[in-house]
C-alpha cells in the first residue's frame, strides 16, 4: 500500500482495486459482504497508513469525479462526487466567483476524505459548508443531513477508529487490530457531498487563495508525509508540544520528525510503516510524560 499512501510506506493488502462509478462500488461492497472481507474505502491516501503486517481484506480507492452547480441568485448548491480533488474544486469555484471553499487551496486528497475527516485549514472546515452527503450504507444510497455526520474537530460519525489506536505494547496492538477488523467490515462510502456557496468577487477569491498557497508553501515540510499526524489537544498545538519535548529532527529508520513542523513525520526515502509508527509512539509517549497530555491521531492507521 506504499503506492496508495502519501507517506509512500505501508504493508500489503490482500486486495486493492478502484471504483469509478456507484455501480462498481455497490458490486465491490456486495462482494466484500458475501465473502466476509474487511473493507476500507480510500480517497487519495493522504491521511492513511497501512501497518507493515498488512491488511487481510479489500481496499478500494473511490475515483468517481465531477460536480454540478445549481445557482439560486447570490447563493448556489454544488453537488460534488466524492473522488473529486478538493483543491482543484476549490480553485475552479473560486475562479468563477463562488465563495465557500477558498480555504481548501492546496489541501491534498478528495472530497470524500475531507467529508469523513472534517478537513479544515486557514479558517475553514467542511462542517461549515456541507448541506448534505450521499452515503452508501451496505449497498443502499442514503442522503444524510450534516447533523447526522456529528462533526467535531477533524472528526465525524464516519471516521473509523477516530484516532484512538493502542500502539504501546503487544496487548494494545492486538486490541486495536481486533477493533479495526470489526469496524471495517461494512464501512459507509461517501458518494457525494453538497456544499453551500455564496456569490463573491472572483478576483478577491483568487487573491485570497494565492495568499493561502504562499503560506502553505512556507509552512509545509518538503518530502513524503500525511500532513499533521496528531490532532491539536484543546487549547494547545500538537506541533509545539512535540517541538517543546525536544523531538524535532528525531529519526527512526527512514522516518523523521520534521525539523520544520514537528507534527509532520517525513519519509526520508526508506521509511517503513513500522518506522513511522515507532516515531508516532515516541512523540505520543514523550508529550504524555513531559506535559501530561494525551495526543490523539489525526491520521488513520489500518
Ligand atoms: C502535505 C499535507 C498537508 C495536509 N494538510 C491538511 C490540512 O491543512 N487540513 C486537513 O484537514 N488535512 C490536511 N491533510 C490531510 C489530508 O489532506 C486530509 O485528511 C484529506 O481530507 C484526506 O483525503 P483523502 O482523499 O486523501 O483521504 P484518505 O487518506 O484516502 O482517507 C482518509 C480517511 O477517509 C476515509 N475515506 C476516504 N474517502 C472516503 C470515501 N469516499 N468514503 C468513505 N470513507 C472515505 C478513509 O477510509 C480514511 O479513513 C494534509 C495532508 C498532507 C499530505
């Protein structure tokens, strides 16, 4: 799965395929259910890591793309298929003078991944503009209003595992593995999202996005990563805590806590998932020891 994770690391899955249509996704969901195969839906893998031990099931990248804009005077609803790239969508709509998504300039990944994780940055997040989402539950399509997604900071009702993965010892590893297998047999697939937009000045939106792009470029460490590893604890910054723990630049195998942004772990070329997980554990344990704060994962470990 190193080919399908932005970390460019990860173990083997029993099956990997991609679905380009709802019908293909339904067929794969049916196949997984019939064969009792644990199933994971993926976007572009910018927030996931598969352990080196591998995954004994089916991983499916959802690739259906496209969007339809329904203008209603100074507002609009845009229905976007979940495999669409978030950043490309944001750029396109802003250039046409539709405000709402400019914050997503440069955000890696798909609309589906962003809806699941309540992606956000630069003052915006999915929860603020989502009107509804179309969800494949088993093999049936349901429309969920935003409230049903129970959004919180970088989390939702759809986020499997939700950052709580035991990693310290054999026992918690085993527990998390069992939890993982149980919770991924029938996961819900985000098929599409409908966002609320407001009409605005395209030149202003484009300039705003250019400013965000410059900030992102300055702050983002170079190299393969999955962005922020941990969520910020209430009132604190995970990156600042890891930095204050003296861990910037700490290396295990081919994985390194970024000297630029301590909440990023960079694959310097040869990192395995085990290297990355070991560094995650070092950061978690040191922050807990030095500051009595528990860091929760933002990335999903499979
Ligand atoms: C350099 C870098 C910078 C980043 N900056 C930010 C940032 O500023 N803000 C932020 O919020 N995130 C950031 N991220 C994280 C990442 O961009 C987001 O989490 C993104 O929304 C993930 O999208 P994805 O398609 O890659 O999802 P994936 O990584 O493929 O999946 C993430 C989770 O969503 C699930 N999932 C994905 N698609 C679907 C679907 N269609 N249906 C059901 N489940 C699905 C997966 O099972 C998994 O649990 C950054 C990542 C990188 C690499």
